[in-house]
């Protein structure tokens, strides 16, 4: 059986010529730029080695930072505030981008507050609030700042930070709400204070702070509103 022959067109011949031309060009380029190719390969290897070294160094720093934080935190719990502050300050300065470095700033504020150094405690807490961190710790820092300003009789500023702390979950937030009402009372804003106390009572009927709010309302000469009576239930008529 005869085999059909396909006619090769001139365009296909041209395409093969172009293919061989490209191969030859690549070979020529490789040999004429061999030094540059080897240098590039060396650079790639160097960059890869650098990435590995950075990763290992980062892990080492993370481990070292964690150990330093543990020692400082242990000193804080033992009320050795000067020892704790030394480690916490070093950690906050050397590792501000790490979570433990940012958390060190919070405990610096707590240590200064325990020592009665209100200006340094305030500075540490403000710096901590300006950095991204755990919302629970932010709520605690805001509440501590409120307490600092309350102790220095800046009730308006204390109210501002206590309001920030009301976003904290659970008892922390409720306690901050009570503090906001107290600041309004100390500012002389009786109407707003009564409203804030009453709101706390309505919103948190089983909170421990509810009794404090009831007593504060009594001292302000305003009785707390009684709890709303349950709505009557309709019963189907008997036949």
C-alpha cells in the first residue's frame, strides 16, 4: 500500500530554522556569559543560605525572648519589681515586634504601678495601647490608665480610659462600666451618673457590681428602677 507523503511547506522549514537558531543563541549566550551564570548561581545559593540562617536565628531569638520574659514575669509575681523591670525593659527594647516584647510593655506598666511610680506606669500603658496586641490585655491596660488618672483626680481622662475598658469581656467590662458611672458622679454630672448606674443594673442583673450601683443610686437620692414584670401569658380558652 502506498504511503502518502505530506508535503513540507516553506513556512515549516522556516520554523525549524528559527528553532535551531534559538538553540544556538542560548548555547552561545551560556558559554559567553559563563562567569555571570556561575556568579548568579552562587548568589542564589547565598540568598538561600541567608534565608535559612535568618530562620534559625529568628527561632533562637524567639526562644531567648520567651525565656527572658518567663524570668521577668516570675520576678514580677514574686514582687521583685526592680528585677522584673530590668528584664522587661530589655525585652521591650530589643524585641518590640514580638508578642512577648509588646506584652513586656504591659507588665512594665503594672510593675511601675505596683511601685507607685504613676508617671512611668502611665507612659508604659500608653505605649502598650498604641501597639497591636491581645484585646483582653488592652482592656486591662485601659482600666489601669483609668485608675491612674482617677488617683491624680483627672476624672475626665479617667472616664475616657474606663470607657475603652468597657469593651473587655466578662467581669472586667462590667467593672469598667461601674467606674465610668463613678467618674461621671465625681465630675458632678449627676444626671449622667444616675443613667449610667441604672443602665448597669438593667444590663447586668446578676453581676457583683450591681449592688454597688444600687447603693450609689441611693446616695444620689435616686432609687433604682424595679425589674420589669414578666409579660402575662395568654392561655387558650377552655371549651
